[in-house]
């Protein structure tokens, strides 16, 4: 392994450590045996008859484990929907494995169980909601007459269309019983504390997990425009419905706390890169757009550094975060991070000295078992020697099978966290 490849992996691991969901909960909450303390909020446990923990997301199991560590037997119970493959030992809170990113019947059953807990909570109850990336697909509660099958088809079409996560969630909110503040409406008049781990660009609380516990500024008209833009029709007699807006009294006893985000991950990556001796430039933590276009932009900046030392001199580390989209035109396998690395490597060419890493902090890139991929100066020559045509693989959206024989896939397994993507370019 080259030195730069080793460094890129060190930088990515530093980003992951910084957004560990278990530690993030413990960093933001304190309990002295009588009062649960959060920034700007205090919850005296003698004021509550019961404490229930609900939620969904890729990081919610680790978050729940930390809440149990804090409150122990004071938790009356709880229910959380998590993706398949996540196993965490909990004593008071039940985990429900569900399908992701395409919702399934287990997700529906769990979402209805969570709604039941919310609706039966009274004014002397405390509900702690744990919401992280993936919660949108993991809380499927389609509003009748929409069926799960109809929602699955709609989700597949939006995923393939190139719609952003913001756009997809706008549609989801207005077809759900739980998203867009409707879980908070079910909880009221109980007290509600939501802990959030952000996987969305800009950390908009109403977008994370489709905002089940916060006011929804989006409207039915906004959702309709997304469907029209991507030519995705609603099935049958299904119609969009409105959600609770800012100022609605159902949010009077609700508060939210952001405990981890892409900004923290990129800040930790930058610190690690500087410690390794790189002049480090964070391009942005809010990058969106078509993956190949974003890859081309990163490649042009790296080429400028190689040629002129601008905007930063070598040895240099370029970092960026956010979440790009892939418009699927082929029938291959891969994800936005693997496609980014392949497109950037092609844009830089076989003689490039740049090492490129891009990976999802959840450990899952698209419908694959890889978090992302890594490429360096040896990647394209090795591909040529193996008879692999990088352009053909890119055109077929088949980055996974390009990188697999090169042993260049980054496989972490599910990390238990999810704060979008981390991209690292090292210029020696």
C-alpha cells in the first residue's frame, strides 16, 4: 500500500471516529440521577410518569445504547426501526430490523408500533426520539390509499431519477402518517426531546429523516413540483396531504438537539490531514449535484494544484462533504462514492499522482457492501493490464465491478453512523 493510500484511509477513519453516535449522545447529555441535562434544557425525572424511546435510522441503535447507559431502568420501554445487519444489545428498547433503502412490511409494522407509543403518551410522559439518516425509508407509514407496494415503486423511481435527498423527502412527507412533523403531532401533549444525527446537506432539521418531529415548511405544492420535475406520477387515487407547519401548538413541548453532522466529520478529517503533514483545504461540506460533475470539479482543482500550486501548495489534501446523486443510465452495480472515484480517476488520467478516496460514513454505498472506493496512480494502469475499460464501466454505472478485481473497494461494514459522505484527494 502506498503512503498516500494509507494516509487517505487514516483521514477517513478520523472522520468516522468524530461522529460515533454512541459517544455523540454522551457528549451532549448528562444525567445526575435526578435531572437529565441537555444544552439549554433540563428534564427533572420526577415530573414524568414514564420515559419511552422511539426512532429510526442507521445510527439510532448506537444512540439508543447510549441513552440506556445514561438512564438505565428509568426507561419504561421503547421501539426503534433499524436497517438489516445492525445488531446492538439493548435491555429496555426493542430494535426492529427493516428494509433499506426500499421500505418493507417490517418497517410498516415498526412505524405503526412507534405511532402507537406516541399516541398513547400523556402530558406526564417524556418521549425521546432518536432520528438519523435512513429514517425516511425506515419509517414507512403510507397514508391510505397509498400502499407499501406503491410507496416502494415510488421510492425506486425517485432514487433512479437523480432527485436529491431534499426532494425525495419533500415527497415522502406528504404521503406519510408519520413524517413532516406528524410524529410530534401524535406525541403531543407529552414532552418530546429529539436527538438528531444529520446525513443531509446543510443540516436542515426538517429534512433529516423527513423531519418526523419538527415543523414542516414544505407544502403539497412543493411535493407536486418534485414529482412533475422528474416525471414520477402518483399511483392510482393517491393524493398528497398537508403537514403541521411552524407555529403549530403541537410543537409547544418539543425540542431538538443536533449531536453529529458532516461538518464534524470533515473537521476531524482536516485535523488528521494536517497532522500527517498536508496543507489542507476544505472545499465544502454542502456539496450536491451529479456525481460525475462533482468529480470533474475536484479533478480540475487537483490538476491546478499539481500545475501551479493554487489554491494550496503541495503536499495538499482536498476535503469535501455532502451527498451527490447518480442518474442511473446503465445496469451495473455501484454507488455515488464508487462512481465519484472512478470518474475523478478518469478525469485526472493514468499519469496522475493524486490519491482519491470517497466513502459513505454509514459504510454502505448504494445497493452494495462497499462504503466507497480508493484510487491512486496505479489504478488505471492496473486496470489496463487486467483488460478493464474504465469508461465502459462508468457508462454502465458499474463502478463496483471495476474496483472489485483491483482490490480498491473500501469495505467497513455498517458503521452505525451516518453523516453523508467524505471525499479525500491527496496530492503529494
